[in-house]
């Protein structure tokens, strides 16, 4: 029996996660180094103390104490896992998000003689999960929502309570020309500047997404035709005033508004897209001409001898 206990103790102490074991009264008997570091208690300080004195856990959001896992296991004889948003309060008062489980320790006769709690710091894992979630729904360059999130939001917002629902489609004029003339780094800066303009122009309830290389879409619940038109005109004015070195910020904008439940939201989307393309045909040539002038001016300013050659 003694040899078995020592093997058990050695196994617990060598586990990579934090481990605390108690006797059948819920008093601490074993604590590995990882647990000591996380709880900020040494085994000599913790030995014989009730689990909840050392393993002080609360709900991270409400700050209410969580039920003692050793007590739960001793009562039920079942393995349990702690609820989400459980946090450990260390000896010095630090709050560490944790994930863990508690399991019964049973004797040869099947009677519960103690409890083992295995837990780990959840901080890094949670950050990794948040990062994966962010990348699955957000554009990596601009930080705006991506096409996947937009398509899901379109379905969710397509409800009578959100009508009138405005869809605005925006295309960045001349992005390819900027990439060719100044390089992709400048093209990325242009996209980030457009994203900044859109974020500053939209309300908290609006959904802004980058749905393609140079295309953005904005969903605006409870926005009528006049408000959508005012928004379009405002975007055009703000973009014309934007400065990005010698780059011209020019947007082609089109919108449509769903005003009653009988309308197909995807038809509204198509209409907004068509209007954007019509707007692009009007402004695109002018923008390309201005961009080429800016490129030539930039070359002439840098290289005096090139001006005559360029003009020829």
C-alpha cells in the first residue's frame, strides 16, 4: 500500500499541469511545483489546509466564489470539470484564468479516499483561441470583418425589425494602378486609409466588411433611402479630402435599401453592386488620369533629367 501511494505521489508531482490532491476531508496532501507557482503557496504552507483556502476560485466576470471542486467530488464520487470563466485568485491576489478538472481517488474497495485536481493557466490558450476566431471573421490587413462574417451578418440582419436595411458597396478606384506604380506596400496603405475612413464614418451598429481585394460592403440597419444617399455623398467628400502622400483616394460607391419584407436581400445587394459599377465608370477614368499625373509629377520631382524624357 505504501509503495502504491509513493508511486501515485511521484506521478502527480511529475505531471506538467498543476496538481493538488486532498484527503477524504478535502484537506491538501499533495501539491506539485506547477501548482505551487500558480497558487503562490508552497506545499509546506498548504499541507493540511482546506482546498478552497489555497485553491481559491471565482467566476471571472461576476467575481462570485465557485463551488469547492473537492467537496463536489467527495459528495458525488464523479469526475467534474470546472465551468467556463473560472479564475484562480493567487495568494497575492492575482487573477489567473484556468481550466481544470477534479477526479476522485479511490481505494482498493472503491471507496473515495481523496480528490485530485488538475489545472492549468488558460491565458495563452484563450489568447490563441481569440486570435483564431478573429482571423476567421476579420480581414488580416484592415481589421475589418471579412466576407464570411458579412455573409452571415446579411442573413442575421435580414429581418423586419431591421428595416429599412441599407447595403452600400464601395470599390477603391485605381488600386491596381497604385500597386503597379508605387508597389503593393503603398496599395496596402491605401486600403488601410479607406478602412479608416469607413470606420470613422459608420455607426456602432453598422457592419463594415472587406469582401474582396478592393471592395468593401457596409450593412446599416434602420437606414432609409435619404440617409443612405447622405452617407454615400459623405463618403465621397471625406475620401476626396484624404491625403496619402501623392496618392489619390477615390471611391466608387453604390447603395440600395430593403424597405419591405417581400424584397429579396440578394437582389438589393445586386442593385447596390450595379450602382457602384456605374459610379466607377464615371469616376474611374478621371481617377486613373489624375493618378498617372501624380506618378509623373513624383518622378519629375525626384529626377530632374527624366522630365523631358517622360514628356517625350
